[in-house]
């Protein structure tokens, strides 16, 4: 046993552990480091293929059969058309979802994106998108679907970015009830995230929020655009621990399975904090 | 013999890369009780029991680093813990215990429960999130059980690789 502790194996082991601890400190202190960029660059093409292969999952046999028959007919019609027609059509369909958003807010700079990976170790359904710094994505950029806010960019590297969803307690969005004008903070909860629900917290005791009200962002911190739809109130509850009221909010998309998204890289008021107003942070 | 060793390590490397990509592919594996298994943890344990301590540690580093870097951009819990555990497993399997199915599964139960529970502590308890206990029961227990079951499957796969391409 004494020989073992003096052996080369133990020296190699101790050196490796030391190097890993140094790398751990290094990678934790730098936002986009070469290690994660290398891993993401190596696995990017394979992930892209597997993500595309599973994008039409969760269909029953009969649905697939109907889809197959439909596509067979379409194929016959389209055979004479250009070779790249399918690619163009797919891209166009995806971009069309965000057309209305762009039309309503011409000041937004939108980068359409698809979910590349889902974080199996994350408890609040965070995911990785296929756009990075090469597409002008930056940390804190809001991520939206055609129906509203989905989350924000927490980490970014060359080709990918990580998104924390509004189901996570890490997210804090200053929000307002459009009907009653009550303000508060939208943040995720471990109790509700599995049901694709988030919470509208820090409500005043005299709030007038009711089920069915629509919650939107206030935009006061400059981290999210003003008026971005977050979801619909389904219930109003009382937190006995904090002695405050909160509303349960259902986003209009199923965040746990969503695949087509857009990142807002630029908008009016970005980074401008409005003073003397409701608090919003992230 | 050196050639066989090279092909064995190559087989392990491909196995790790493929399961890293597959495990992170959206909607590929269904969530059972709100969780999917940690394939790379199971893989590193079953590789470690068939190899000497240094190669075992290297594959542990690879699995841990991929798990950490794939999703958080930083090296952390999985890399450090799998490095230490795989080194010790590699040493024990060669000198102290026999690398049979029952011993591997018994080790896996304790190791997987410890690593994933530690991850829960870092992800939930330290941040002070509400309802952390509920989340542990609803998700982590399922993840621990699934990862242990995967270890059983990977044990036979890696045993086959080791026996086919063994020294």
C-alpha cells in the first residue's frame, strides 16, 4: 500500500486534480472560455443533426401516416421544382412565425434560432440555441417565441448560447397586469415549473389581479422590451411564508418542448434603466 | 496488444461522444418522472472498473468535463468528482475488489446517489430555492434510479468491449 502512495499513478492523479481545480476556477471566472467553445464546436455538427432528426417527434402512428400521405402527394407536385425548394420552405415557415412580432415592433432586431440541446441536468428546462456571438448574440438578450417571452441568454459562445427560461427562479422580470395595472416580479418556482407555469410575485395586498389577466413586461430595467407578453394569470395565491400575494402565470407556449425561437438583439430602450419606477432585475 | 488497447480506448471515446450528443438531443429520450438518466456518469463508472487507475481517471475527466462544459461553460462538480471516483474505482477494481456485476452495481448505487445529491445541493440548496425537497423527490430520485439502471446496461457493453479488445 505504501508503494502505491509513492507510485507514478498517484503523482499523475494529484497533478490532474490540481489542474482540474485550476481550470475550474479559470472557467468559472471567464464568461466564454476556450474549453467550452472547443467542446461546443466539436459536438455542434452532430448535435445539429440529432436535433433536426427529433424536431418532429411525439407523433402517433396515424398522425405519421397522414403526414406521410400528405407529403407523398406534395412530393409528386414539387418534384419538378427547384432542388433547394424544401430548405427555403422550411426556413420561410420558421421565420414567418416571427413576422408578426417584427411587424408590431419594427425597432426589434430579431435573430431566429432553433433549440440545439436541452439541458438534462437543469431543473428549469433551460436549453441551448444554435446562435452565438457570430450572430451578435450577447448575454441578457431576451429570447421570445411568436407568443411572448421565453427566457434570456445566460451564456454565449461562438456558435451557441444558453437560455434560462422564465420557469427558473434565476429569472426576475419586472411585469405589469395589463388590466389592473398591478406591478410585480415574474420569477420561476420549483413548485410550478413542471406544469409549465411561472409566478407573478411581490404583489401588493390591495391588488386587483384576476384569473385571465394578461401579464406583460414593464421594460423599466432595460433588460426586456416594454410590453412583451409573458403569459396569462390562472390563479392568485397567498404565500403564508412571505405573507405576500402571488399569481400563477401560464405562458402561451409549452416552454418544456418549444423548438423555434427568436433572440432580440436590439430594441429601443435596451440597457436604459428608467428611474423612479418599478424594480426589474435579472 | 498496444493496437488492441488503442482500439479499446477508441471504442470508449466514441461511446462517450455518442451518448453525450444523444443525451442532450431535445425530445429524444422521454422523461420518466421528470428526469432522464446521466449517461456519462454511468459510462465513466463502468469504464473505470475494467481499466487501470490512470486510464480510468482520464475517461472520468472526459465524461465529467463533457457533462459540465456541455451545459454550463465551466468545469465543476462532475469533472472533479468523476476524476477522483474513477481513479479510486480503477485502483480498487484492480487491487481490492473483483470487477463483477454485483460489486459494480453496489458501488454505482452509492456513487451515483452521492454525485447527483451533491449536484442537487449545488443547484438548489445553496441558492436557497423554495420547494427544493419536493423537487428532489419528484426529479432527482428518478434520475438516480435511471442512471443506476443504465449502469447495469453499460456494464455489459463495456465488459464486451474489454473482453473483445482486452490485453
